[in-house]
C-alpha cells in the first residue's frame, strides 16, 4: 500500500505531541523526500549503514530517534565529511527523514521510558520531570522486592545489554526510576523521589562518586539499548494505522 508522506508526518506529530516540546532537534520531517511511501525503515540512530539498508530495501522513509541534531551541525553551516555523505545519499534516493527525540522518550503509551517500566515489570509508573528536558522520566514499583543482582540480570536479559553498575543502595530493591539515554545526572532526582534504583543509558566520571555518596543503586544499560523500544513501537503503530510495511533495523551499539 502507498501512503502520502504528509499523512504519516501529521499522524506522528499529533500522536507524539511534538508541539509541546523544546528539543535539541526538529521533531518531525528533517529531510524532504518522496511525496508517497510504501515502505518505512525505522532505527535508533541515523547512520550510513541505516541509509544503505533503506536504499537496498527501496524504502522512501526513514524514521529514527536520533536524527539530525542542531548541536551536531557547525555554525555557520557547513556540510562535509560524514554528514555530507549521509545527506547526499538520502537526497539522491528521494528518502524522507523523520526524527523524534524527547517526544518519543516521554510518550506515556509507546515511549522509551514507560515501555522500559512495563518491560521490567513495574507497576503504577508515573511521570516525573527532568529539569533540563521536561516530564520524560517514569518512576514505579516492582510487584515485590527483589535483590539488586536479580534485577540487574533481568535488565541485561530484557535489553540484551551488559550494564555498568554502581551498587550503592539497598541490596533489596522495589522502587525504580527510569530515564533512557544520556540522563545519568538524573540520579539525584530519582533519589529525591524515593527511588532505591536508577536506570539510565549513560555514565560520566563525576557521577560515580556522587552516586555512591547519595546511596542509590545505579544502572547504565546503554544509550542505544535503552532507546530501541520506543522507535519499534512507533513503527508498529504506523504500520497498523496505515497498513504500510515498516521494518526496524537493529544496528547494535554497546554504548
């Protein structure tokens, strides 16, 4: 089935409520391509590998979580190197590029963070505010207390990752706060909200001692691996809505 690009764009923008967000990038169409599409490729991050797969599969739309970020472009604007090659390939093949960042992290139904909470068996998960980004995180409780080691094993199994751990909180845990991706500094918010464990997707050197001194458990499950589920959900939703073929391309990244 062939669908007008503008219909898919409007559906995504409305569903993800992109107008409610101030972000590091434009949420929505970042590069204009063909006016109609019959195949969509989705992925976590824009890359030459992802574009090459889209070209091979004759997809006229790519939707990613990490697209073109303003801060990754030089000012004054110069297109060269890897960014030039990516854009050149997209334009040459008349592919639409859509990117959805914070709106896809925060969405209360299909977003990365609520989806992680459900995947890990959390109940009554409620949104909380990251003061830099907005209401993106979720905090909730496990059905019953488990050992921190047991929970780490669950995270690694469900997310197919090898988490970096700081065991600074209680050995038995129940209340978990989640902010996917680059949110390690939010452990302070998690602790203030009463979480005994914080799950995110990155770590910085200065965070390690601070986490220990705050006495909260910390799990860095990887930026990529904590942000796969939202874009997969979006692709599945679009496929159901428009009866169009969508395919998630997993390009593994341990970071």
